[in-house]
C-alpha cells in the first residue's frame, strides 16, 4: 500500500517541480527588478515574445510591464516624447506619452530599449496618479537587462 500511495504523490511532486522550473526560467528571461521595487514578475511566454508584468506585492496591481520580442512592436514618435532623456540599463531613451480613449485620466508612458541580444524591450507604465507614475517610472528605469534574450536563440 505504501508504494501505491507514494507513486501518485511523487508524480504530482515531479509535475509541480517541472512547472516551477518553467516559471523560474521565464522569470529569468525578464529583466532584473530593483531590490526595493516591491513588485514581482507575472510572466506570459509566447513563441516570439515574453511578457513580464511587474505586480505590486501589497495591492496586486500592475505597476508596469515589459514585453521582450524579436521585433519592435512599439514605434516611438518624437511628437509623443515627454520629459528629458533617461537611461535604462545604459541605453539612452525617452518616455512617450500614451493614451487610452476609454480611460482618459490614466497616465501612460512607454519606451523602447534595444537589447544587446538584438531583441527589443517595450516598457509600458500605467498609473492612476502622479505619485504612482513617478514610483513606477523610477523602478522601470532601474531595470537591468544584462543577458536577457528570448529562449531558443
């Protein structure tokens, strides 16, 4: 009897370990978060992209997101620049103001970082107020992409 109860338990344990390993691998493809950010990655893998959502550990709200892909899906335009040039992991970039017609009071900032691997990181920050926007922008500007690239390259 012990063997029959042990085998299903072991199988479930192995499945959990494999799932945990896959999630950990995906999180490793996301940029490194600043230690004091108070967010954790929630990851969605695609065939040619990875989508990393930085979710606030205390509220469950998304602070910002990073989409890493082989091609640039976001096309920055000079007319949407807002603020001064900033540096994200050694790359000089500008934030661009975005908008959502159904949420006109939502504050949206986007930028594009070309990674050393040749992939692109599209960073999106959405906030309800200036204080949250400032915190999320600071955290996003502290991301480190060293060694990040899509799997299978």
